[in-house]
C-alpha cells in the first residue's frame, strides 16, 4: 500500500468571501456573522475578511458596523474587503451599477472606516482614491476593470473573472496580473477558471492567493437567493443570474485546496502568501493528505 502524501499548511485565511451557510454579509446581523465564523473554523479557515458586494452607501455603512461588532467577539475576523461601488460598469459582473460611485476620496469618505482593509476597484477610473487608500494603509486591488496599468495596486481580485483577458498586443488586466509583481487572487473551484488556465498561472506566478468568493448559498439548502440585487440560481454546480452570469463560488476554501491537491497543483505557499500579503505570522497547522 502506498503511503499517503501529507502536506502541511497554516490555518487558512479567506480574504474574499461574501457569506456561506445561508448567511449574506450584506444583510447579516452580528449573530449571523459569528455563526459563520464558527462554522468556518470547522473547515480549517482560521481567519477571514467578510466581503461586501456593491450596495447602497447606507447599507454598506450599516454592515460595516455589524461586522465590527462581530469582530469584537471573534478574533477570526481580520477586517472588511469592500468589493464594489468603485468598479467599472463594463465589467460589472453581478454587481448593480445603480450604486457605483466615482473613484474619489470624497466618495470613499461616505463609507470610510478603519476596519476596511481591502478595496477592490477599477484603477483606470481612479480620480485620486488609490493614493488616499494607500496613505491609509488599505490594500488596493484591481478588479471588475479593463485597465492594464497595475503600478499603484497591491493585488488583483479573482484573476480572469470580470476583467480584460490576455491579449498579445498591448496591456490588459489579466496579462499584467501575471507578469507584474503583485499578489493575485484566483478562484480555483473548477468553474470560474479552467484547470488548464490554472496550470498556466501556477507556472508563471508565485504570488498567488487562493480565494473562494463564496456566496451565501454555499453549504446551505438554498437553490436560489437574492444577491447584489439579482436573483441567483444554483444548479448544483454553479450559481448564476437569470441571464447566465456566473456569480461567486459555491465552494469553501478548504474544498478548493483539496481539489488542487488531487490535481497535483497545490503548493503550501499559496496559503502562506496571504499571511505575507497582510504582514501576519502563520498560525496553526493543517495536515492535508492525498
């Protein structure tokens, strides 16, 4: 009998998750978020950044307060990832463009809070917001965008999804993400990015951060829900809007790691990278087997 392959990593950090177990971080209460935090621990996810999708200024402010209250109880909540309101309508994905705002410091101050640690935005539309966020120590990520200039950002949000793809002439977001010295999120759930594309990414890029982009429908009995003001339908494999636009994932981060291990595509550095990205020391240990 062949010995099992063992791979050791620290506890997982999930920096891009919209909810799970029927809980949506855009409308959850404090107890709901604490419930998710506890359930994520069972999946080896020791820490996470609740991610808010595009919404009204009023609701974003409300949910920031709710998440901060939960973080006072659970140390697993490291901060908020704001994905939306400062993105490009051309690559809106599932986001509602009615809530989009110009990328200005003044507009950011409408929802500003020290607990926002990551902001996904479209760099090509910047009107001074990036410099302000960098001054505040916020991680700036290019996402839902079309530009190829990543010189001012720290990272890229869900590579290949909701951005201009690889083009062999001129700059584009995906190509710059692969060749520039930035950290790059990727959803390796087998739905958002093909396995052949994953192989390419892992060959040319070291600064990879695995994320799930998990939806509230993940690990729930729901077959449909409302997310980002759109009706989302789950067919058992993927979650899409009525027009077929893929929403987030329906897999948690530990499932993605297990999937990559089975495909012989996993390296522990993909977990360690997120600690480096946020300047954190690795915590705990998980032993993965194949």
